[in-house]
C-alpha cells in the first residue's frame, strides 16, 4: 500500500456529501479540513465496533482540545439502529451515514471496523484494518497536538 512506501495519499471522496446521523443536513470529510480526523467506519451490528467505541469516545475527549475530531461513518446501517448505538454509548463525536457503502469502498473498506488518521491537509497518514488500540489513538492525538 501507499502508506508502506512512505507516501500519504489524499483521502478519497473527501467532498462527498453524506447524511448526518442524528441531525438534519449533510456533512463531508472535507468540512473538517484543517483538523486531524480519526475517521472510523462502523455499524451497530458490528461487535468489534462496540468493543472499540469507548476508546473512540475517549479519543474524542483528547482530540477536540487539540483541534482534532473523531468522525464516525456508519456502513450500510439503519439510521434507527445507528442512532440507538450512539445513544447507548453516549457518543459525542459526529457521525455520517454511508447508506450505499460507496464511500467506504473508496477507502477499500468492506469489513468493519476500519479507521484512518487523516492529517490537517486531508492526507491519510495511518490505517487500522480491524479494531483500533490505544497506540493508534495516541498517534492521532500526537499529530493533532504537533501540527
């Protein structure tokens, strides 16, 4: 992959508008340009997604003061189920809805969860295919604090 070659490709489909989860209107990754984004693909029916959700919420608490954010993207999930998931875990970070899976597929994502660290200029600097750990979060926070 490009990251293994030391290159940081632009995040695909950054300007694609997706419906907001739990709010009216649409949002996009490019709306967060200038901030470090921990982009997380998830679904309410995904058990590893449930397991990593508390870590993502703690990441948001660390990223927000440093000018970063977690951005969740639900993958082919019913909005009612996804909204119930957000309420159950008391999530404070924004989520968008990828109802077709096309946005996720642009990232090569077809299994959940998957997460990406996107730098302030919109380039992908790290990928975690599968459940994230503390070191992945620490990397995003460090990037947010130093850039």
